[in-house]
C-alpha cells in the first residue's frame, strides 16, 4: 500500500459525519492508499488493519466511505473485521501483558468517539478477541 502524509480526499465528509474523528490523530484508508496526515509511524499491524479496509473497499472507496459514514452498523462491522485481523496478526508475536495491552488499546479505539461510541470497551475487547481466535 502507498502511504501519503496528507488528509484523504473525503476528509470533510469524514469530519462532518464524525466530528471527533480526528481527535486521536488517525490514519485513513482510501482505496490502496493510507493517508497519514499526522505523520504517525505505520507499524506492520496498522498496515494490516488498513489493508483490510482496502480489501473492503474493493476498488470503490467512494461507495464504501458513503456507507461507512452513514451507517453505524456497517461502520462497526468493517472496523471489527479490521481490528480482528490486526489482533490476529499481532497475537502470535506477543504474549502476556503485552498481548493484553494490545487488545485493550484496540478495544479502546474501537469503543471511542472516533467511531461514534458504537459499543463499550468490554464489548469491543470481547468481539476483537473472538474474531481473532476463530
């Protein structure tokens, strides 16, 4: 995937639908490009997460993003798959407290206002863990 240190082309749509979306300095996938407006380090697990979104967009990012921003249930399903794949990627590489920290970090993000507070932290952790282990 290509990484660009800029905002995605639909950034205004994103912040109009989810005003707090930029609060955690996120990265965004639009097609086969990762947009990294805050210059974050893109680790292998983040790239895995974003590659899931690229696959979900299936060559039509405009349609995917429209549904993602207008349908909270769809947004949750898409993010659960991406976080589940991300945790499945790191799970065999880390153990003990570090593995729990990774899961908690992902659950905190998934349950945050950046995605519209779609579920609790405990629900997010359970769903991510279950996705990654099945």
